[in-house]
């Protein structure tokens, strides 16, 4: 058990080192050596836990729960994840700013878009949508609206509350989504 605790601690130190360094100088400028020095771990320890800088980045994305539905999560209102997601982002602001903000690099943003698109597509299919090119376009629109609001918020372009962001997201996407689902 203590081994598991040490593993979790070491992984967390490495993940947090990447976040801090990304906020300081941007993801693209961070090297594995920088991460190792900041986390105060050996190179072999780093590679025992991660395959490289990108692996650390992606493991940090897995810490953002709004990308992943909770087991047994009820299928209910479309995009019910939105407000809890914005609230989670507020709680994990430093992590999200490092990963998804302007200094986080395109990889994290692209991966976040992929994870969210899978979740949105599943919700649309559960709501009666059929897999099609039209549904894929609808997913792109929904994800674009959500990620646009998220990025504007974490980059400081708006000071809206999670409730205000959720309301803006829903007002922008739900009427079009409902109309599109009626056409399928």
C-alpha cells in the first residue's frame, strides 16, 4: 500500500511540475529535464512513470473529470455536464489554465476537444440522434461553443461565473441542437 502511495505522490509531483513550468514559460518551451529538476526526481524515476512530456500532459487531462462521465451518470437533460464542468474548472483553475489556456499548447486543447466530442456525441445519440455526417457537424458546433467559452474564461477574457457561462452555452446551443434532433 505504501508503494502505491509513493507512486501516486511521485506521479503527482511530476504532473504538478509540468503545470507550474507550463504556466511560467509555455508548454512548448518545457523539457523533460525541466520537469525532472522541478519535481526533484531522477530521470529513471520519471521514465518509470511516464514515457515523456506528452504523456505527463495527457495524464493531467485525465484529472479533469468533466471530460469523462461518472459511472452510472443519469442520462437526462442535454449537456448537464456544462455547469459542473465550469465549476470544476474554477476549482482546478491552475491546472486548466496550464493545459487549456494560451500557454498550454495545441496538444492539450486538441485532446480536450476529442474527449468532449465523444461525450457530446454519446449524449446526442442517447437523445435520439443517429450517427451521421450531420450529427458530427452538430457535435463540432457544440464542442466549439463550449471550448470557446472555456478558453475565453481561463485566458481572462471574461469574468463570468460558472452559472453565467453555463447559461450562455445553453442559450447558444440548445435551440439549434433540439431543432437538429427533430430532423433526424
